[in-house]
């Protein structure tokens, strides 16, 4: 049965953006270039009973690989790869297949794309309890893993490996643009030059070309005249990170030396002094302490275990007045109502969100703040009075795009295969996230 090509955005699970810290030391990281030589991870043949001739089985859920055929050839030579059809990946049929052991005693689960392979829904006890005892590793695309109970997997002796390493550079690059946006009000600058034309055509079909051009010109000129008064250079401002894993460190490396920003961070575990020194990073033992000194706060942390927002009204009471907020991690980290309130009362001067609490829905209050609520949503193009922006482009909103590049998808494929090859070859996983749960059961 022909399978669809990989799609970049799933219908039910969010595209991850943050890189949670690995829970165990990793061997040297390999190159993630397409079809990179496997010599970067010396492989030993999978350990198995000599009397058993069958190769270890890998359950490949989702689309066929697209970017790394040479690596996949080596992968499929070492293992018997079984890829369930789309129909078999629906939750009900997937459960039936596991119950009847349709795919035998497979040793690994391989999900190379984020857009497919999640049709069975959340990996909770209902699915995990049906897995054969032969499963040793689950390697998936993406950095986030709130769709899988990694604790239960670990207690079952199954190593879960994410692919956050492959997305780290893309997310960091995107975050740099978002940080700059909060200092320079890019949504206002971009929207003021284009949005009036589109809104006039759709909202006021009887408007003349001259009236549209007049309103658009006033909007353009207002932005040109007023944006400098609220724009700042990032240099010498404090960039505070909530979570300082791979992504946070890459953002710091880009914005520290090149843009002259001062780096501060809060994390559950303090980083080595050598790392702090190399990035010029100052550690804060509490979130409140970090918020109080940061001119821009970047969220780079996994979702809390209880699923409740980390950034709330009470937390924002500690933030430095006029600070900025960037979220490239998880949408549910932020109470969007609390953020909108803080933007309205000036505690936060600007924000940029790539992830949202109820994707694909975006907060209507934040949308209104993305350009200029009164001028771009309510004004008639025939009005002659000077535009008066209530919330001039203080929020950048994007569609969970931070990690979405071709290079990221190449890395997802490559890293997922390498994790499985390493574990089934008797070596350490490259990017495990739940080793502490396995150790707790030993």
C-alpha cells in the first residue's frame, strides 16, 4: 500500500521545539549530514542467540525515509524493518495488532518523522503495556516527548531517544530572529507597510484606490516616525534563559558574542563553570531572580510534569518592567491571558511566540496586539484622523515553525536510526531522555 509523503504538521500532536536536557552522559555526537558515514559511531553486531538466525525486528511507524537512503540501507541490512500501514497505525487497530503480536517480538520502535507515525495517539499505559518484552529502544523525530510516557517506558526497560539535537540549530536561529523582533518591533514595521492594503480590500470593498492609498500611507508614516522611540539595540541588554540545554546554549552563543548581549540563565541543574565561562553566562538559582534582571526572557524548557503553565500572573509579578518574552519551547508553558494582561499594562513591552497553548488556534488577544488593534482592525480607510496605535506590533506570532527546516528533517531520520543502531549494537544511546527511570528500576 502506498504511503503519503511526510507532512510537516500533524493533526493531533504538536511539533516540538524545545530540547530537554539529556538524562545521561552521551558518547561523542556524530555528524547529522545526509548519509553520514556510520564510522562516527563504531557499531558492533546486535547481540543475539547464535541459534536464532532472524535479525532483530524494528517497527517503523510513519512515512518511509526520504533523506538518508545510504544509512537506511545499512539500517535495514542490520534489522528486519516492518512498517505498518496507515490503517494499522490508527489507535484501535494498532492496539489489536499489538495484542495479537502481528509484528512479532520487535526490538525497537522507529519514528523518523513528526508529521506521521503519531496516528495511534498518546503512548500511555494502554499502549505501552501491550509492547513485547523484547523492546529495548524507542527512537523518534522531534525534541518534545509529552506525547509519550517516558517514565513508564523506562520502568519497562525501554530507552526513549528524542531528536532534539537535530532541531537545535534551526530553533536557535529562529529564536534569534524572535529576540531581535522584540527589540525592534518587526511585526509593526512589516505589518504597517502591507496590512492596510489587504484589510481595506476585504473590509471596505467600496473604498476607492485613493482612500486606501491614503490610509496605507498614514499607517506607513506613523510607523516610520514612532517605531524608533520604542525600538532598542540588543547590545548590553540581559538575555535570560529559562532552561539552558542545547538550544538555549546555541542561542546564547549567537546573541552573546555577536550582538553583545549579557547572558543569564535558570535551570534545574547548574551548568559546569567551564560552560558558563565560555558563554559568559550567569546562573540564577530561582526563576524570580532571573526574571527580575532580564531584559528579554527566552523559554527553552520542557513542559512541567503537571502540565500547568510556568509563566502565570503571579510569576510575571517578578519580571523586570518593560522586559520581553520569547517562547520557542512549548505552548502550555505560558498562560496567554496572563501574558496579554502583562502586555496591556506595560510589564512586558513585547513578545514573540512560535508555540501556542491551543494549537492551531492562536490567542485572539495576542493577534490584536500583533499589529495595531484600532488602526488595522477597526478604522475605515476614509477616516482622515492621524492613526493612533493602541498596541503597535508588539507581538510576533508564528506557526510552530522554529524547528522546521529540511536540515532538521534530515537529522531526525539520521539520529533516530543511529540511536537504534547504537542500543541494539550494545552501545550507549546517543540522545536518551529517560535513563534515570531505567536506573531506578535496576
